[in-house]
């Protein structure tokens, strides 16, 4: 078991918090419960105009994912509780979020080849505090929780006491709202994906004429989901509004978008990333895929047939997206210093559906186990198991939801990439 700690460098007490984590793990080891501490420091500062909270959260998850892979872990447990969830719902509501935002934090999601779980999401923090006091557990309090500069801290100190006094069940009810919104978002995503299956061309462009017969809210939903996929982030509401108003009856046009430009040509909407953007890095690297079932544009091969993925000679830098015919999703490749698959090993990679009998090794010091058992141990739901396995000849490289097989990890110093399967699926957002 491993404990992960991120030193943000934002608090004058950050060094003391790291020392506390070290003492705690050392005490556990002396009592016969060894827990290895992995920690990382965040260097730098947010860019001008960037939210400190958003920057810290983004950098924290990046470091946590790297440390988890280093530890050979496939499951990361986060300590968010019911009050955190209720606060997130309120913050999203005052920011004008839609259903996806009000769904707040998922209990389980697969990202960066890891399963991220929040087992305390239904637990009242007062119960956690009582447990800590009863067992005399040492802990630290982050003083930023009372700093009015941060939106969540203002909510905790100024709004929540009054809300608690007026509505005793507010916390539980807001957390329940998040659950309902999460279910609603899954349904909406399913509807949108069905519409986009008919409206999206093989080259990824969106045929707006196919959306016109739909009721306006449904057409806007499909447009939002398509934009999220194209931009790699939620589209601003102003952009969705403008496209719905201007592009619906047009055949040509241009609209600026985060990271590039949206262009409408002969009724088809396409996103062209600007040079150097992250979206450009992924989209320009769309893999050249061949199979024995005919040229591009021919009927897709059956799901149980292997599809050879011949990667183009990309320079190793920036993210790359490998979309495979016959599967709803894409493998995303990113250069990493360690914990990845050798770049050369992907040159003759093949994507195959599960046939049964495959085994997966979750970490360098772990035994290989059947895929079904590994999925169950990691808490991966059935939807996130449905994707192509990557093979190099008879060697398993990576599995959707589980990440890279430890037997396929590259040697130290070798050019390598991480592999993350991103399904075109509901409920799998960051």
C-alpha cells in the first residue's frame, strides 16, 4: 500500500505537512502496517489570469497519477466527503453549470490509466471528525479552508453555517442532487452519442443538416458533446449559443474557439486547432489504420476481428490520439519519463477485442491475474471495460481502464509513452 502526498508550495506550513505525513507512515510501519510514502513537489506558479485553485487541482492530479504509477498502483482513493460534494453542487449552481456540472464529483472514474475512487462521498464529515477524535488520530488543518480569497472557503465560512441552520438536511439533499444529476447526465450523453453517430462523418466533421430535424434542445446537446470531443474541454456556453444561432441555416462560416478555429464548409463543421495547442497535438496525430477488410471508408470490421494499428512516424512530443475503427473511443498517448510503453513497441501494435483467458499484471511486484479479477479489484464498471486491448504480437501492452501491463513497461531511459483509453461514453469526464 502506498500513501501519496503533494507538496503544493502555497502554504507556509507545507513543509510541516510533509513532515507529518512522514511521521505518520513511520508510526504505521512500527506498528506492523507498512505504508510507503510517495511525495512530489509542485514547482512554478499559475499563468497570468489562471485560477490558483484550478491550477493547483490540475497539477495535483498530474502528480498523483505519476506517483501512483511509480508505486505500481491501479486504484487511487480520494478523501472527498459528503460536504465536499454538496459544496461542489452549490459552487457549480452559482456558476450557471448545467446537468454535467451539477453532477459534481463521480464516485469512480477512469483517467490516466488509473481508477480514481471516492469511498467517503456519502459520509458526513462530522462522522469522520468523531472517528478521528475517538481514536486520537493526529491530523493537520489547511488554513486555506478559512481564506476568503478562495470561493470554496467563502462558501464554507460565510454561506454554509446559515444554510445548515436554516435547512438541517441541506448537505445530504445536495449530495443526493448530485447523484440524480449524474444519472441524468448519463442518459443525456447516451442520447447525444446516438444522434452524433448519425451526424458525424468518418473524418470527424459534424453534419449540421442531420441535427436540424431534432428538437432544438436535443440538437444543442449533440452540438455541445461534439464540441467537447473536438476541443478536449467543455465548450463555453456563449460559443454553443452563437453556433446554434448562426450555423444552423448556414453552409459556410468561421468561429473562434478555445485552442483553434471552428470552420463550416458545405454544411460540415470542423475544428482546426491552432499550431502548438494541446488539441492540435492530439488531432494531428490521428493514426493511420489499416485492416484486411478494405480501404478507408469501407464497412467497419466485426468487433471480434483484430485491427492492425500502424502508427505514423510522429516526433515524440505532445499528446497523440489513436482512434480505432469499430470501437467508440481512442487511445491517447503522451510522452513520459517512466511508467510507459516503449515508443518502438507501438510500431506494430494491434488492437483486439477480449477473447477470454487474458491475464494482466497490475504492478512490477504483483502476480498476473485474469482480466475479470483485475477489473473487479480495481472497481472498473462494465462500460469502461469495453474497449480494445493493445498487443505487440503475443505480448499484452495495455487494457482500457487498467492501463499498461507491468510486463510491457519500458526500460529506464527508453523513449516511452503513457496509454489512456478514452471511451466515447457517458459519465467519463474529468
